[in-house]
C-alpha cells in the first residue's frame, strides 16, 4: 500500500488549501483514512479521520475549519483547510488504518499501518 500526499504550500492567514492523498494497493472505502500533522519542534498530532462508513472525526483545533472527504473513483482522500492560521503550519501526513479501527483509537498514530511522505503547509501571518 502506498500513499502519495500533495497540495501543500505557502498561504496567508485566512486562506485555504486542499491536500490530496492518492492511495494505491488498497481502496479508500475499505480502510480508515486520516490526516496527521507535525509542527516544527512538536510531536505529530491527529487532525481528522474518515471511516469506511463516511463518518468523520476532527481534532478540536480544526473542527469547523477543516473537512476530510474522499473520491472513491479516484481512490483519493482530501483535506480541505479553510480559515488557516499560522498555528496550522506543519508537515501534513495522510495515513491508512484498518477498516474496523474503533473511534476511540482514531487519534492514535500507532493504529495506522501506512503513511504518506508528508506535504508541507506554511501559513504566514
């Protein structure tokens, strides 16, 4: 299974970006897909999760601003990021985990089996 993340870049505060994660070797409808991020000098943290059922779960810090979605035909997962803040600056990773990953483990990076290479998002003030 391979995950290829893209879409990062430099944006001003208040702007928007959409990250993409193309999956090969597995289907996005038979896995739990997620986005994590790692800011400079900090540990990697959970951002959003999309279950095979379509249900979504977000970190409090991004709730209402970010949306995780998928395109089944393109086998791709997206992260639409609006109202970006300088605190959102980080390397963003997509991850794939078991279809049956329970909700209480959505935040746990150890529960995900496959990771993309990361795409850098920089938000200027």
